[in-house]
């Protein structure tokens, strides 16, 4: 028998309410049960939507963290240098993609994603992961960056010398190669230096109660250079190359202070430990490094990149030191400019003090 009111069959001892069957004598209870079922379904639906939302938020946060770790590419024509600096931190299959790109500076921009994957002996999916790992949004963006870099290189009036020194090079060639490597380090670092990131360091240093600077070996020379520059304009700064001296100093820092660590590789243990201690003390921590995803970046609030290519004579820390000095000079000059009146007065006082010493020695 079909109920005209509902258009559905009613079984023995049951009546249909809408599209839901309710037990006899339990109309209110049945409706309550149905209502509870409905609320339960709604609750599960809301929970599911909430979980999806949290998952999306988590993915967004992960992407944001990855972007911060990689750091922005100041100019797309700096893509090759950016790839080289990130290479050690990439997965092995992604490193193969990067090496193919670096080995074909003039033609990599013309490769399709399939061709690049085949040349790197990997999949197209890995190429896509590589693109995201270096902070770009798409393969097209990568190709544009490589094309710009190739165009800039071809427009240079003087052919580039290989920075690697060979046993057959005469003195004139050695001098030319060293000069070329240093010039390239300066030009590439300046071209890829993120002004916004550097500006954050400048603001922190200008407002700091005290600045600690850490560096060992060749980077200690750069740390000392920055320390004496800041001291000359009246800022309290100390350079430490001995970990046993750096750690106590770092432990006594506070949120009013800034700690700057200089390490080309970003893996120098002593420098990382000193900066990590400064971070624990609450200081604003800064790393100057060629590799923005290296270990030192993990304890740095701000990472400032140099851009230097590796050579066979890398152990001499030549071009890397020049690039670090460029960053230091930019940092110092920007801080001095913001404190113009104080800087002029401080430089005059320190210059007069040194000149007086020179006059006494001549007498």
C-alpha cells in the first residue's frame, strides 16, 4: 500500500515520515533519533572539512617555510648561480637535474621538461620537484631565468676565462684568471643580493646594543674587517674566531643584540655553534653564506647570500672572501648612511686620533 502523502511504501507496524521510517509509538523518539543521526552526520562533515582545512594550512605553511629557507631569487637572470648554491642541499636525483642545467648554460633554456629529465636520467616529476626546491613556481619560469642568464652572458664584451688554474698557465694567465674570478664573484653577489633581506640586517645592526661577529680561518679576516668598521662609527662590536671565546660572549647576548656569522660553506661547526648559542640567548642571528639551505641557516633568523662558483683552488678561499667583503661593505655603508651625523662625527674623531699618533711617531 502506498501512502499518498509520502509516495513511499509503509511496512507492517511502521509509518513513513518524509523519507525516514519511524517505529510506532515512538514518533518523538524516532524524530529525536533521526535528528541525532543528522547532527552526527553534520558533525562528521564539519570535522572532515576542518581536517581538510588544517591539512591545507599545513601544506601552505610548509611551502612558506621552504620558500623562506631557499630565499628569493633577486633577479631571474641569477638562476644558474642560485641553482649552484642550492645544489648540495638537493636530493641526488634533483642534483642531476641541476648539474645538467649548469653544464649547458647557453642551451638549457631551450630544453623541454622531457628532454631535461632524459638528460638527467630521471623523471619529469623530479624536474618539477627540482623547480619547486629552488624556489620557482613553474618550469616556464625556470626556462625564462636560464634564457635571461644566457643572454646576459652573451652580451658581455670580454670573454670569460675559466677560473680554474692549470699547471701550464703562465703568470700573466694566473693573474688574469684570479682577477676574473674575483670580478665575477663581486658582480654575481651584487646582482643576486636581496636588498630587502640586507635591509633587515641593517635595521637590526643599527638598533643593536652590541654586535657579535663569528668567523674562522679566511672568514675570520672578514669578521675582523666588519668589526673594525662598525667600531669606527661608534657601534659596539666584537669579532671572535676562537670558539672558546665566542661561546661565552654569545651566551651573554640578549634580545637587544645581534650576532653575525660568516661561513662560505655554511657547515663550519665552530661558527654554527657560536651562532646557535647567540640564538638561544635571544639575539637576532644573521648568517652570511654562499649556501642558503646549509646547516648555518637553521640557526639564523636572516640569511644573506654571496654568489661564488667553486673552483679547484676553492681551499684558498679567494673569491669567496672577496664576495663576503662585498656584503660586509654594503652592510657597513648602509648602516653608516642611516646614522649619517653620528658617522661623520665618529669618523672625524677616529681619524684625528690616528693622525695624532702618526704625528707623535714622526717627532
